């Protein structure tokens, strides 16, 4: 028997937890887009802008397929996969640019980050020498700093005025609809896409 998503377990209802996680994901994504706009990585952080970029990419890929050209990666995106793709591209564009804030760590910072983590290399027993993993250490440090920057911006996005009761009710409806379809696996990604469309 499936658990009741609307019942309270340890003082929290799963449907409310799912909704809060979804809103946190939306806040993080919105913050990443705000940062991307501020550095000219994209020109529009709206949902409409994201859809337009996805449709343009899909149309370009369709033309390439018809012309017999090779397409590297996916040849067509739905909105969920496109947002994941673009979020990764925006992170990589930011992290790979040493002129962006926090992306040019000092040798001391790299050493401290290296010391604080385990690093391995095939064929090396124990912790790999910094010289062998320095590029990976720098990338990991930059990525961590990027995530912290995005999370800091996301934490400042006020969600206190959201209609939480309506969101919980809507999420409960989605869960019930999934059960009616004999598919009990409603996930945060599905709720996220639906909430993005509203």
C-alpha cells in the first residue's frame, strides 16, 4: 500500500515537503538565471525566454538533421531537459571564466581546498598529489563557489507571500492524478515543470 502523501509523518506532510523542495529548486534556478543575465550569459531569464531559446535550438537541430549534419548531444529537448541543459551550460560558462567573482582562486585557496578533500587518481595509493589533480581541484572549488553564490542569491528571494495552501492542494491533486493513472511516482521534476508553466 502506498503512503498517504497528505497524512502527517513526524509532523510533516510529504506533499508539503515536495512542494517546498520544488519552490527551493525554482528559487535556485531563478537565482542562477538572474546571475546569468547580470553577466550577459543569457539576455532573458523569463520562462518565455527559456522556451524561445529551447524552440530555437530544436528548430536549428531539426534543420541540421534534415541536412544530414551531425548533432552532438540531444537533438530535441522538452522543457525539463532543456532547463537542465541550460542550467549546466550557464554554470560551466560562469565557472570557466576566471574574470567572474570567485573564479580565480589563489594558490593558498587551492591548497586549502585540496587539503580539505580526498583526491584520488588511478594507480596512486592514498591521496593523489596536488600536482596530479590541480585542475580538478580548481574546477571543484570554482563549482562550489558558484553554487554558494547562486544559493546566497536564492536565499534572498522572498517566497513568504506565496499561496502555500493552494500550492499544497495543487501538489496533492497531482499526486492523486498520478495514482489514478496507476503511476505513483510523482516527482519534484514533474511538479516543477507544471509550476513553471503557471
